[in-house]
C-alpha cells in the first residue's frame, strides 16, 4: 500500500510542474490583421432650413416706379443665391423650373391672381446671356466647402403695369 501512495504523491508533485513548464516552453504568438474601411457616398446639402422648409431666400428687384429700363440684380447669401455644399469632387447640376409662365424663356411675375405681369428672367452668368432653365442648368464640381452660387436676375424694360406686389415661385432642383 505504501507503493500506491508514493505514486500518488509523485503525480501530485509533478503535474503542476509539467503545466508550468508547458506554459513557458509552448507559448506562441500569432499575428493577424483586419481591414478598416468607410464608404463616403457622394452627397450634397442645399439651401437653408427654417421651420422645416428649405429655401434660398428671395431674389428681390426692389421697389420700382417705372419699368422703362432693364433692372438687374444678383442673388446673394440668403437672398436668391443658391447655397450648396457637396463632398469634394462631386459633380452636381442645378436646374430651375419655369415658374408662373411654364416656359423658362418667358418667365413672368404676376400680381395677386390677376393677369397683370412683369416679365423677367434668371441667368447663370453675369453677362445675362444664358437663361437658367430646367434642362441645361448649371453644372459644377464641388470643392467640399460651402458655396454660394449667384443667380443673376433681370426685369426687362416694358410698359409699366398696375402697382402692387408681383411674385413668382421658381422650383430649384439639385442633382449629383
């Protein structure tokens, strides 16, 4: 019987030593890697939002007495210019609807549901030569920074109509 207990002692002493020995001798290092990526989707934001409505402000031709000569204005920040911010190098296009007239070549403002009209147009250039329409519009490449694109407006010299407030609403569409 003493022989059996000697063996048991042998195992109880050598087993912990065996595991301790293996943890140092059999230690290994394994290296691996993983990829990290993100996809930035071409996107733009436009206009200013107030109370849930997005707007570019109002292109205002001011108070006029007579329309004997052309009246030219340039849209500015929050007053008729188009605010846009797109990812860098994103191609975008801005087109404008026809407004009251249904024809970008012959836009007009009208007075309170009346038939009185003031003829005007919107242009993409400071020479007032390229009408801003709903087909060609204006195409640019974004800088990644906020940009204010001016709208050039001109009321044509015409026979003066009845006094009052004349308006038109022009839908603006930006695609990228």
